[in-house]
C-alpha cells in the first residue's frame, strides 16, 4: 500500500446522486447495503498516475490498473452487458468494494491483465479495443481478452468469453498501457471450441515504435508464446493481419486471452 494518496470510492445512481461514499489514505473499503439499479456506477478518485488495486465485486478478481487521470469509472452491468461476468456478480443486498494505492510494480509480470476493463474509451489501463466485435455483442468484446480467464474450449456467456473478428479480414485488436512499458513476451490463448471454431494460422504483432513481428499459431487452446528478440519499449501492441485456416469450413476463429509480459520502464 502507498500512503499519502487520498482514495475516494463512490456508488452513484443514474442521476449522479451518491448512494454511498468512503474515503481513506492509500486504502479505501466500502460496504453498501442496497441493490444496484440500471444506471448505477462505481467511481474511484485518486491522484493522476496512480497504480491502484481495485476489487469492484467479491466474485471478480482484483485489477491492478494505472489511473492515468486518477479516475476510475465502472458502470454496473445489466442485461446483455452482464453476460461476460459471473451471473451472481453485482447482485444481492450487500456489496463490498476495495481500492488500494500501490507503489510502481517491480519485476517481471503480466502487464496486460485487467478484469475491470470496459468497452469503448477509457483512461484506465491496461485497456483493450478492437476495430470490430462480432455482432457488437458483449460476450465477443475486446475487453474479454484481458480479463484473466483462460477457459478456451467453449464460447458464449461467462466464463467462455472471447473476442471475435466478425469475419472481417481487416480486423485488429489492441492493448493500450497508458505509459511506456517494457514488453518481453506475448502469450496467446486461442478459443478452442472445435469443431465450432476455426483458428488463425498467421498474424502480425505491431508495437508503438513501429516494430512488427509475424506470428505463427497452432490449432490449440493451450498457451502459445512469442518471446521478443529483445525487450521492447512500447505504449501499445496490436494484433492484425489475421489469416485463418481456409481448409476449415468454420468461419469462427476467436481469441480467448492474450498476455503481454514484461516490466515497467
């Protein structure tokens, strides 16, 4: 925990009124007795450039995130937006939330994982977006590929979430870090719901400095690792030029998870 940073957690209603609020020095716990309603959101205010460990629900793993602007906003999911999360998450009459300011992480780690990533624009990192998401459905959203779930032999609702490219041969998916990091290795977990699924045989990794590396992939949901020739400073990574197996009649290649492993610069 990093002291000297004021952390303010709030649960807000649709009209912006405060349902509950808690504040602390470097650490904040919030316990709210009530039921979420559509339009509710969780917010955290801190200092710009803060690393924070946030747990928004006891059924979702804590997320270690970089708050570029010192702000975290998470809309409580309802309806189809809830499908990438455990069915029981954000339900019931009691909710416990935690936020903790952290020192800059040291050593080699997964730089890309964020179970609380959201679709669309965000200033909370890591953040994943894509040029297209299959039918615009939340269970095929880009954010699913950095949520930490490695369950590949299935598709659809949680825990079988993934990203699909909607049969768009020009599709790409990106992870943004909000700062420069040192990437050393990329790991892929392709969705492996065979024979429903196809898979990508080839792809291209591109980094913010212009470096590009071709990728060869196998038909498996097991971890496939690409170790970079040398550590590379980058602000983002893109996976593109996706070429599926044309001999496979399935039109559905997909990505369950990808990881960028490395260090802070």
